[in-house]
């Protein structure tokens, strides 16, 4: 708060309502940190409508061309197939992705680095599959940029960035290491993200490329923000004192707005700032411990099988498919051919629910097939993948399995469940079933964020005005002193 309230006519002057050091701390923190909080809350509105660009596994698979089996299949020497291995096309030839390496199935040898011409081919195929009819126009080598800044991309660096000649100047990033499409952006996304995710997450490349520095900056600025809000809330309450004064607020002008909106939206402002802090799981808070049951289940599904017979069966069947995934289950080899399960002889082999139930029974507790989302398996901007097989163990840990393959997709122990409510629930306010997404939810969130912005913005203006006043007063006091010194 910038000054004590002016006494009204006929009233005794009020005593200072808070320690001066607390008022000064709140004021001067509000000059710089208040601006950052304005950015956070304003970009929070943008986050409701603007999404960070990314290429999901499903989008990447959908962007692959059909496999050509005529040149297949020379199995790599001494390389068995295991869970998660992929067979797909790369620039017109079949390849095997296994253990972080890429093998050319026309020769059986490890694939060398992807050339610019191959990257153009991959990017063009992906673009056509996703309805982009433009052609590749330029290609450039990129180690890291704003759209590939996070550690998620590290295993795929460097990239070929292929620019298309469409009106939106689409860029498709192809890994030079393994030929995967890693990122896809267009001009609209690149501009709009500066109004949403980039300022909201403090994602400018110059900061985000140093993960440790970025982590500490986000944690400590969020902690400082929590302190600023708590002190402001306290100062606002003790200045109000309705038991001593019938007025709604003792302040006038801009201070009146800061006081009223600060009190009215203070709890909400604190909720959003504190829950944002929890997204970083500071100092190990809400970190999940290794789950031995999940590890045991995944180990039971591990299987290594000779590649030759599987590849021969695939060539003989020659399925019209974009991707084949090795998906063993309970000691048997199965293949997911564009999402359809087959056995090792390429016969259709749907996973019976009874077999999945028997395999997951070792986790204990209640298990069932869900055809609708629940409180933990749910979508936000996009619908969740359904149906899903859910197991709730005796200790409350939740496990979610792909009913088509038996893969364990996610688990939620006590820490993960707390994270869902203390970060996601409080940050998105999505804990009301039926009012957790969509236009009505976005409109309500926009109104609440705007309410917080008024209180924060008024505080920043007040703090800046008072800081300018204090600085001018300090300079005035210095001038006579310097003049007398020269005499």
C-alpha cells in the first residue's frame, strides 16, 4: 500500500495500520514483480485459446507414407525385436527403429545421418497427409531454436527445418539423427505463442535453453509472487478493518481500486500463482517415487524375438499400413498394424478383456473398462483416449492401460493425484464435471483473470508512481548536499 488513508472530517487520525517495512517491501516488489505478474495473468487469458505447437505420436504416425514391402526385408544382424520397436517408411524405404537406432531394412545396416533430400521427402509426405498441399521451398540446419528449445527434443538434435511455400510459411522439423518429424509450426502459431505460452511459461529461448537456470527463475519468481500477494492481502485486510470503520475502503482514487480488487480477487490470485509454482514441483514437492508394481508389470511384458521371421511374415502379408509396432503381451509376440492387433503370423488377434484382467490382477483392487473420462484420465484441449482399462489398487494408486495392447500408459500414486488437484485442478479450475472446458468455461476463466488483472494493474501503477516520487525526492535531497560540498 502506498500511503495511509486520509482521515475523514470529524474523525481522529488513524494510526498506521501495518509496519512500515512491510508496506515498503510490498510497494517496491510491486514495481518489478507486479509487471511479471501482469504478464502471467494476461498471457493466462491467451493460454485458454493458444496452444504450444507439438507433434504427437498419433500425428507423426498419421503423417507417414504407406510402407512399401517390395524392398523389404533384410533383418539387421543380431538385433532382436522388443516392445515398442517400430517398422515404418523413411524416404521411400522401410526402416526399423529399435533401441534408439535406425536400421535400413533394404540392407540390414544402421542408417547414416538423414540427408537434406531425405528430410524434404519426409516433410513433404507428412505435409500431404495433414492436408498441406504446398511444396518445400527452403531447408536449413537447426540445432536449437524457439520451437525446439526444450529437453524433449535433445535425442533428436540436430534438425532439418523445411520451410514450405504456403501463405502461412509452415515449418516442419525433421531429425537429422533418425528422420522423425519432430515439430510443425506455422506463422500464426509462431506469432500467437508470444501472447500465450512463451510469456506464461517464461519460455524465451535465451532463458529456456538453460534448463537449470529456467527452473530456478520460475521457482523463485513464483515464490516471490506468492509473498507479494500474501503481504498485499494482509495489508488490505488490516487497512479495511470493518469493525472500526463503516466505509468499504478508506482509500480514494487508484488506491481504492487496488484495495477493493486486491481483496476481492486476492484469494484467486494467490491460488493461481501458488498452483503455478507447484507445476515445477519445487524442492521435490509432489514428486512420485518409483513404483515397483508398475515396473514388475512392464517387465512381465518384455520380450525379445528374432527379427527375421517377423519381417518375413510382414512381407508375405504386405499389409497396407503406415506403421507396425511390436507389442508383446504376457510372453507372446503381437504386432499393432496401424492400431490393429495381429499375432506373429499376421493373423488378427484382438486382446480379450479377460486376458487383460488376468494380467492386471496382480496389481490388486478394482478394475474395469472405462468408456468415459474420469477425474484423472481426461482431456483438456483435446478429448482423452477412450476406451481405457483402469485398475485402482488397494492403496488408491490408479493404473490406466491401453485395452488394445495391454500397455501401461499412466499411473497416479498419492503424489500424482495431489499434483492433479493442487496444480492442474487449481490452475485450470477444471474440477467441476461438465464445466471443465469449452466456451462457457473459457469465458468464466477470462472474466476471473480480468478481475485479477485489475487489482494487479492498479498496484503496479501505484507502485510506479510512488517509486518515481521517492526517487525524485531522493535526488532533490542529494542536490543541495552536492552543491554545499562544492562550496
